C-alpha cells in the first residue's frame, strides 16, 4: 500500500508540470509559421545571422539590451534561417515557464494548485502571444520563474548560487528583469525571514547588480531607442490587468475574485521554512509593473512586454484562491475537485479561442508583414533597378527577405548594415544623395504607409531630401500596395518650375493590390 502511494506521489510530481508544458507547447506551435515577420523580429533575424564581431560592433551603437539574446540566437538560425526556428526558442521558453509556474504552485500550496496555475498560464493569451515572437521576452519570463523557484529553494536551506546565476543571466537577457530583485525583497519582508537570509540574499543580489552594471550603463547611452514611449496612464493599467487576469469580462471578474480570496489572511503555509504562496506571487505580480510605471511618469520606459515575466503571479493567485474555496466547503473526492478545476481552465481556453486564433494573424502581430514587400519587389523589380527606401528603416524588409531585392540598386545606401555595425545601414549624406537622384530618370520607391502622409515629418536630413526631391522632380506612374508597404514607380517630371510642379508622392497613381 505504501509503495503504491509513493508511486502515485511520484506520478503526480511528474504530471503536475508536464501537463501544462504539453498544453503550452501545443498552443505555441499552433500557427507558428505565419508567412512573415514583423519589424522587431526582423531585427533578430538579420542581426543574429551576423558574425560575432559584427554583432559586438552593433551592440556598441544600438540594441545593447538585446545583445545576449542575439548571441544565443546566432547558432539557432545557423541551423536554418527561417520563421519557425526564429520563434521556436520562445515557444520552448514559454513551455518551460508553464512548467515552472506549476512547480511553484505545487511546492508552495499543493499539486492541484500547481496543475491549475500551470494550465492557466498556458492558456493566457499574453503568454501565447510572446511564445510566438522572435524576441527575448519569453526567455526572460522563463528565467524569472526559474529564479523565483530557486529563491524558494534557497529559503528552505539550499544554495543561493543557482539563484544568483539564473537571475543574472535573466537580467542580461533584458535589464528590466532586475526589478525582480525588488519583488523578491518584498517576499522576504512578507515572510519575515531571519537576518541571515537577508544577508545571503543581499550577497546574491549584489552579484547580480554588479554583473548587470556594464550593460545598464551602455544601454542608458542608447536610451534614444525608446524615445517613442509615453508615460503610462490609467489605460495602460487597465490593459495590463486584462492581459494578466483575463481579456474578457467573463474571465476577468472570476479571476479577480479568486485572487482576492487567495490574498485574504491568514495565508495558508506549508511545513518548513518556505514562504506562503501569496507572499511569492503577489510581489511578483505587482512590484515590477508598479515600479516601471511609476518611473515612467518622469522617464518613459514602460511597455507591456517588458513586464511579461510578472504574469506568472496571476495564475498562481487564481489557482490558490480556487483551492481555498474548495477546502472551505464540503467537497467530493480530491481527484474530482482537481478534474473540476482542469475542466474550468478548459472552458476558459475555449472561451478565449477566438482571441488566440486572431493573434496568429499578421494584422495582430505588430502590423506590417515584411515578407509582403519582398514579394512585391520580387514580382515587379528587375536586377539593376534603382530603389529608394522611405524612411531608411524601410530597408529592414530587404534585410529580412533579401531574395526579393536581389540585384537591385539601393540608391541611398552608402555602407551596408553588416559592415557599418548598424541595424539598417548608413545612407549617403544629402548632397551625395541629391547627385545620385539627379542621374536617375526613374526609380522605385518602397515606402512605409505613414511616410506617404502629408502629416509625416522625416527625422533625418536624408529622408527629408528624399521627400523633397520626389515631390519636386518626379511623378508616380505605377503603384502596388501590400500589408504595411507601398511600392511606387516614379519617373522624372517632364516640366519643372513655378506653376508646373510635378505630382507629389501623395498624388493619384494607378493602384493595384497584390
């Protein structure tokens, strides 16, 4: 009998993390290849295929915060540079996170809390979204969940070294993960750990901070990259609450109620020195977003994806609240209660299925599909054709999908992205570009949609010159539009001068949809 009971416990210990991991893996692999990548993924795709010295040079100019991620992705894309391998590390990281959330719930509460929490994480649309994005955020979430589990183990008497190492690597993947230190400090305060535990935690956190310091100084010098961010307001708070606790009212309201139940005192505890679940999950959920939003009122740095790792606290609290209710009322056998919770998560997943399906379209994945520009170029452009990108960052479509642009002549480019250590290359100065354009009778303009709006004001002198010369000296004769890109053929206007200006780039032209 005891032997069978021991076997059942071992089977449960394996099943609790494995089942949520299997669900997360299935959701992550569903629709992974969407036939295109968006602009941030394009940066990963083209930078991670450079040599290590080229990546190192780039990081001294831009994207230092993503440096470790680019280096990790380099051997992955060396196997086969495609969309599936670009996103597969994020899928695997999200899968690991679902298992780690389940392990946390099982360790701090009970196996069924772990199972429910892991499944809730797996079916959350926000987790599924970043599981399918070729950026570092899902890896950061996995590192944060792993570091939190290692913190719990360290408080129970295990070594603090693994905690410090995992957290340091996580912070190097994205420096805003350092806010996890403050969440863990609140956990220690809520748990009222003895002074020796504070001393060990301070040593580990000091090592993490020192490791991160060079990256923080370098990325601070590159802060202009996030100049597009704005101070978060109430709308940002509301959106994050829905992303964490439920995108629809039918899911949001029950989840918030269950969180409230989980947070009511006294907090259930497990035997030993481990903290109660609420003391771990609540700081993880609230501290990083609250601090980043507060700091962003003066220096805007907040974006939802930067605090994705805090999401793990929500399903833990929801599952703990459900377990508390189940324990407070006369209930059927334990297995029946566990199955009822799994059924409830299944219904939540079914309810959110349209959102999950919608999220797998390019229209909801950052907008422009860069493959579209390459497809248009492949169909309409011929080797030797002059092309002009407006603005210059529109060149990312050619860098991500070079096949469609093979053999064309980039009129404005002075030095390629790889050799210049930049994301999109260095363009000729306005005087040199004016001379190049003067020698052309026709060229293709590849433009971002906003660049053709009269309200758009180019930021660089070269982009301003492109716009001016196109307006004053050329007229459009053909146009093709795709998802997030416009391809126009211009020819030199036959007459120029006062009273006979050429058609502006916003003027009428024959339009065809691909």
